[in-house]
C-alpha cells in the first residue's frame, strides 16, 4: 500500500495529473524521489503515442513538434519550467550567491526569464519538428533519466538553505537508500539507452555531462542546490538530449 501512496505522492507533487487523495506522511514521502522517474515514463509514453497518431493520420510534422513540446508541460503543469525561469533570472543577475538565492525566492518573472523561456520553447518545438526519426524507446528512457538525475541531485548535492522544497524532500527522504536507488536506476537507464541505439548513448552522455555542469553551477553560483535549480537542470538536460538526438541523425545522413 505504501508503494502506491509513494507513487501517488510523486505524481501529485511533480505532475498535474489527477491522483487519488492520500495522507502525506513521512513514510510515503521517504522514497517519493524514487518514484519521480515514473512521471517521465508517462510523458515519454504520451509523446510516443502522439507520434504514432500523427504518423497514422499523416498529419504535418509541425503538429508532431507542437504536441511533443506541449505534452511534458501539460503533464507537469509547468513546475520545472517555473524553476527554469527563476534560475535564468538569477544567473542573469551576475550577483553573489546570496543575491541569486534572493532572486530565486522572488515570485515575479523577470525579463531574462521571459526571454530565455521563449528561446527554450522555440528550440524545443523546432527540434521536435525537425527530428528525422522519432526513437520512441530512447525518448521515453530519456525523460526517465533526466528525472532520475534530478532526484539524485536533491538527495546528494549540498543544499543552499534549510528551507524550500529541495530541503523538504532531502529532509524527509532516506537519503542513503534514495541515493543508491536513483544512482542504480540512472545507470540502468543509461545502459538501456546505450543498448537500444548509439543515438541513445549520445543522449545519455549529454545528460550526464549536463549533470556534472549542474553540480558545479549550483555549488559555485548559488552556494548549493535548490528546487528551482533541480527544475532548471531537468529542462536543460532534456533539451540537450533532444538536440544531440537531432544532430546525430542529421550527421549520419550526411555521411
């Protein structure tokens, strides 16, 4: 029963999908981060289904790109894009780590966040539209990998402050076990992507490189992790995975 409640808690927190009402207890929150990748599996599955529908109906590639761009936002309710926007504003300030933390806590959206959100949406839509071949398996696993790494960071990275969602998740989680589970899951997902196709290997490499950069960015520029940074990483990782998927297919076509 607690496994179901843990999964329901993860979907209630990290998605906009309707879930049965559960009691939020320390027990079902302890491993909630481990269920976070399940949200990615749903997103990847829906994108795959959308691709099959578009292909079956012979719809324009623009609709394929629009659907694949909007499905993750619809499923998550934009929670990770919110963190992406806040982090973009903070990074654009070029202030001290303390000043950047203040900007993260500000509920207002700045000009740099609006500009970079528009750029992110345009790039994501364009890449999905231009993607020569939709690799359903690695796309699904990619959405899971980004969330495994995002959850792993919350359980592993030093925190910038003793408040906020990241602190709440880290404080209630069985950190040692959660770290082990998410690390093993991330490695299994990486191995599966490598086995499926060489394009999957490049996508996984992009996610891990982004994860390393994310660690140093959080430490140097913010003094530690926050929930907004975890969302920023997730959006960046997924965009870079999609970019390298497109590039590898186009470069192979040129060869």
